[in-house]
């Protein structure tokens, strides 16, 4: 009887963990700007901006989210923002976002580099530093 109870508890705990992982919102750090139709154009207009196009339901987007948090804290002079493609469909359409996660690096409002899928943090750091020099 004890084994059955333990197995049932294990199955319930595993199920709740999986449910939580796939249903919690993507982590957005304090230093990351949430971008939408209201503030997108003005945010990318000046300087270097890294924009992460994501969705809450996207597993790979969740994996990339901590990298974006770190970039926002570590890269001086670079703005890091996130666009939820479900909530800001016009922005996603404007930039032809058809797969997520997608990260675009802008300099003074012009797209300079685009990445689709998960990339190592070092890739973003290198490319952002090229644009700030």
C-alpha cells in the first residue's frame, strides 16, 4: 500500500512540475523593457537595442529568457527588450517573424543582425559589442 501511495504522489508531483513549466510566463527581468506598439519604435530609434521576439508558450523562448536577463544586466549602453508575438502581432509581422525565439539587433532603428533559435550568450555579446564600437 505504501508503494502505491508513493508512486501516486510521484506521478502527481511530476505532472504538476511539467504543467507549471509549460504554463508559467517567460521570465522577464527588471532590466528588460517590455516592448509593444506604443514604445517599440522610440526604443529602437537610438543606440543599440537587442530585441527578443518570444511567446509565453514557447519552450525554447523560456530557455533563452535567462540569457536575455544576463545581457540586460551586463551590456552597458545596450538596451534589451522583449516583444511578445502573441500580444504585438503587428510588430512581429513588420519584421517577418515566422519562427521564435528570434532576436534582432538594431542600431539607431536599423536592423543589423538577426538570429533565429537559441544562440549562446557569447554570440549576442560579440555582436552587440561590434555595434557599440
